[in-house]
C-alpha cells in the first residue's frame, strides 16, 4: 500500500492499559471530548429541559428551538416546533429564522456535544441574541417527561440575499478573529499531485443534496457539523492537509475555525468556493451524484421515474431497502420493505413468487450489489435497482414515509446509540451522558491531544 513506517504495539491495547496509559471506549471519543472541553473552557451557556420548557411556554418571551443535527436524525425525533439547521448551517441561515435580537435561541441535539458546539458557534459569531444549549438534548427532554415529535418534514429555510449578507458579515469576522487560512485552487491542484506522499482531504461541507448536484471530483461529502463532531469517521491522518469547500466560503469558514481549535495543523478553506475553483479543479465539469462509493460506479439500474412507475402500476412490484435500518426508519420509499442485505434469502421465503423487484439503499453501489444477489434468488423475476438510491428518490421530491412498518429481519445491522434507539432505556441514556461528560478528564490524563480553545 506504500506506507513506509508501520509498527505494531507489542501486547496490544491490554499491554498499553497495563502500563498505566489511558484507553477510551465508545464511538467518536475525540470529537465528543472536544465538545465537552469547549464547554468547560468557554463556559458555554446551557439550561436543563425543565427551564427550557418553561421558557418556551412563556408567552411573554420570544424564543426558538434550533436542532443542529443532520436532517435524517431530525426526522427521527425532535423537540416539537423546532427548526432544523444542521451544523454549520446554523450561522449561515440563522437570519432566515431569527429576525430580531430579542428572541432567545435554544440549540439542541440528541445528547450534549453538538448542542454545545452549535451554541458556542453562535457565541463565537457574536450573535446579539441570548443563546443557550438544551442540556442533554432530546434524550434529556424525554427523560424529563416531555413529548417529542416524530417524522418531521419541516424544510430547512432557503438562503435569501438579505440573510446571506448578514451571515457573511458575521462569518468574515470569525475568519479574521480565528485566523482561518485560505488556499487558492491552483495550490490545491499542486497538492493533488503530491497526495501520494502527503495526505490530502477535500471535504465538501455543504448539505448532501447540494453535493450530489455538483462537486469537485475527488471531494468527499462531509456536512460541516458532522465533520467537527465525527472527525474520525472522515479522516485518519491528523497532520494531513484538510481543504474545506462550499459555494461561497462561509460554511467552510465556520467548520475550519473549529477544526483548527481541535489541533489539526493544516486546515484551509478553498478560496472563492467550488464554482470559482471549477475551472482549475474540475476542468471537465463538476461531478454529480453521491461520489462516495468504492470501486467502480454501478451501471444499469432504473431511474427514480421508472421505479415510481413500477411501484405505482399495480403489478405488485416488491421494493426492498437494504440500507441502514436507522436511515430507513427516518425516511423510506412508501411500501418499501427493510432487510439487511445478508438476509435477502429470507425474503425469498416470504415472497417466492415475486415477479418484479426493485432494490434501493443510501448508495447505488450497495443497491446494485444487492440486486446481483436478488437475481440469483429470483432468477425468473425482473430485478433492478434505483440509480442514486433513496437520496435520488428524495431529490426528485417523490413521496417518503417514516417509521419501520415492515422489517424482514432483526434491526441488528448497526449499533444504535441511545439517542437513535427509540426503545432505549433511561439507564442507557444516562450512561451515554456519563460517558460524554467523563471524556475531558480522560483526554487531559492522556496528554496526547492538544486542543487550542480560547478561554472565555
């Protein structure tokens, strides 16, 4: 593979622990720990659910709840009446939902850290409003005995000229205050030629549907908020070059100012944005579609319009979603059955006479591979997959459903965090809070990570 310095820790993790060094458990410990560290160092304002509920019920006080999780999580469950502005969208689109400086802004996620980062983001941008985090997010709201809303389809507000101008003014000040660095497209092109010996990440921090409509070849879709709060899911090399991009620099700036504080040494914003850089970095034109699948892009399949005709024709077409169960629960094609790909043979037992079968997933490659399996299981049936998968169906504004009306196997394909498991116990939720809040002490004891967060 080309690596020149590869070592094995003698004795593995057990030997490391036996030697008295710190070990971590859980997923996303570094990014979650960073959020907790920000709260401790900067004193991020927060309120418990009971006080937030009283605030929202007070007719004399103008208030708004903004959920900063990705749209798919927001659909799963949310605080009633909340608005979804995921991650770096919160500063970018804030002026579209908050029109005065008197409105109290409540930021929530499912647990703790994304609401901390979302709240502190607005504080860093010098928003004049009072901003507070909902302590413990939707889980703590539920533990306090308050109702949640499920399957919300409230859209994220579009950006207007006036709203964009307000956002730019605020965000440019953040760029200056935090010394955010910019890189010209020509320099990125040089870095691409050096990528074999110097790791280069090209992260498109816009929303997935924006990415799918056109992106720089080789870039990876990484919503700004998720890139900060799940960094290890996107990048393994901390000392690599990180180039963040969007259409106008603004969301990339807000993401960059956090990654810099995480201690990543080479974080840059693509100067001028994607469309200005396209002549240099995408001379053949921007790439459309998911752009994240491994290997060769799948060929064949049917378009969403063809799939819709199949499903609406009344001929009994069977639609099977082999994507992640939590994403199916959040939204899926009406009538689609969910099953993990490994259990497709079980579906054959349920529907032995199926004559027309359509496979879908979050990525075309996944659905295409499942379609190959289905061809073997139903040799006499017409089997195909939806090009672009469920995201393409959603992009076409075709109907979607939420929930899990028909699972053809156990939902054990992924590990459900307590905030994504609608049946999670109170003990599991509290255990998650305890894990998050304990990360700061572990990180300090470890001593291997140097965050550069400014004290309040």
